[in-house]
C-alpha cells in the first residue's frame, strides 16, 4: 500500500510525541498495563455475581426502614459492621456522627365541609407537630408562593402544586426538592399556619414522598407535609369547584440529639496502603419504605465491588475504603463528620465516588480529574465502555456524602445511574426491594469495581489536595 507523504510525517510526529510529553509533564497519571489487563476479568466476575443484590436484600430485609437516630439505625450500624467482617474486609471501624433527632409518630389530612374526604399526606422531615385547620390557597410553583405578600396567608394553608419533571439524570429533582426545602419558610413569611406541597415525585400512586425541610432562623415552624401526586391533583380539582377547608394533624418533631456512626471497611493496598480510593453510600433511610433504592442499593453496590477486588489474586497498590455514611437524609451529617475527621488526610484520599441514585444501570462516567490525570481518566472510561458507559467529561458532580470533602479539594468521580424511574419510588412507602433488578445491580458493581481497582492501581494522583482560597 502506498503511504502518502503527509501520513508518514504524521506518524513521525506521533512517534515523537510520548517522549516530548513525558519530558514536559513527569507527573502525568497513568494506569499500568497489568492493571488494565485485570479490568475485563473483574468486570466479568462482577456481572456474574449476585453479591451486590444479596447485600441489598440483607439490609432491607433484616433491618428494614432505618431513619437516622432510630433504634433501627443503630441496628443498621451493627449490620454494616458485621457485613464488612463477614465479607473479609481487612479493617472495620466506626466513627461517631451526632445530629438532632426527628421523630414521626402520626399524620393525617382531611378536606372538610361539602366535599369532605381524606387526603394522603406525609410530614416533611423537620416538621413540627400540630393540628391546623384553614382555607387552602394554591400556588402553581414556588415562585408564585414567594410572590405572596407578607400577611396575605394569615390563618390559611399554603399549597404548592408544582409538578416535578421526569429525567434520566434526575435534573427535575432540583426544582422539585426546592419546593420542599424553601416552601415552608416562604409560607410562614406570608403568614400561613400550615404548608402542603405536591410530592417531589414522578409517580401516579397514592404514596406521598417525604424528605427533609428546614425553617429559616427566626421563623416559628408550621406543620408541613407532602400530598401524594393523586391527592394533590384531587385537591386542585376540589379547589376549582369552591374554596376548601383542610385539616392537617401531625404528631412529629425534634427530640434531642442522637449519635449514629459512619461504618467503614477497608481492603488494604499492597504497596501504598496509606493512599485511599473511597467508595460508599449512605446507610440511613427514610421511614416509609425499606430504603431499597435509597440507599441500600448503594451500600450493596460498593461493598460488593470492594469484596470482588479483594478476591483478585493480587491486591491493587492503594487501599479501597468503603464508607456507609450516617444520616445523609437529614443534612449530610455523616459526610460532614467524615470530612472533619479526615481533613488531615485529604491529599491521601486519591479520589472518591458515592452510589446514591437508586439501582438503575450506570450510563455515564465523569470525574474532577485535572489535566495531568486526563489520560488515566480516559483509561478508566475505556475500561468502563463495555458496560455501556459513556465518557462524559465535565458532567455532574460529587455524590452527596462526599460533597463536603470535595468542597475542601477531594477529587471525585461520578458513575451516573439511570434515574428515569428513581423518583417514582424515592422517599415513599414504595421504596422496597422488589423494585430492584439484580442484573442492573451487578452492572453497577462491575462499574464500581473497575473504577476503584484502576484508580487504586494508578501511578500518580487525581488532583486531591487543599483548595486555594477562592478556588
Ligand atoms: Zn440517598
Ligand atoms: Zn434520600
């Protein structure tokens, strides 16, 4: 075959390039060929394993719902500790996490008068108890409530009827959850004595979605609850007929402090045990379902991934650390405690990834890798590609529990899960094991195992280190 002159010139340039690059940037991170050669066997072993699903089944069945600070939360900590030991992790320990404890006792809602009927609702986490009766004032979205003049809702119940959008990447949850976090305080500013919202969810079942809310300092909290989607639609139809009086009765509230634990298990690295690749999920859940997709699946995925790495004939150079974080749901308490407890070891943490978006398949990979780690990042993406995972540089951000540490400079990776159906189940009584596909969990385990193994085998870092001021 005739080779045109320009091609041989290009070939010559390419041949010269590696030496030039090496001379210019000796700190470029690379993954050794031997580690890349192990990735396919690790991937196949994970795809053939049911371990991730079995761990998820164990947590959701033996412990069930495990709201932060509850008796079940303490059992979940014991469960995680025992599971790490059972799986043969080299080191297992607990780190305390203290937070205010919120309790839900009972909740109900009724339309009064001519169209009297029950409403299915659930208190938002952080809501005070109380019985409120008043005329309902509907707002199409949060902005409409924000525009309500001070005092205009005196003696009334504010109702925000915002419809959350379904999306693979969960992008509808930002505006949906903002109604929950900001709505109650906005309602109080306008004088309301109660707050109702259409659930931040995408299902059409009579299951309300709970989740934490927070009241601005200086405001007196009011009973705050989410209606199931069909109940919100029913209330909207009733309001189209005539003004409606609603009674909401909530028995819930804060009850002192509780201490739970981040539960940590480690597979010790063979030659650089002080350098850590962190993967994890949160151990706590809301109380309505059994916390299967949120976030027992994440616990199962990351524990199983590390266990499969431990089963390889040769350990990676670096340590794989799995963290089951305490109390993510009520304010990232476990993630904040971890970042505070390990601040001195920030740079030793090479990179971290959290699984907290259900049990759907991973479709995208991205990370915070800086230019000097771009080649290693590409190598990881290439090893993930056979799992149907696309490299999406520059997309996404760190998982919730690693975000406090990432804010200090921890490098992160994101294995983006398909969340199209996640908000049908999220924070509802329907978040149970039967919704989980074991094959999808296995694909997640494969993705986490390959990512963690390659990151733990890399020569060079992924950019973790204290951030300069203003960075
Ligand atoms: Zn979660
Ligand atoms: Zn959650």
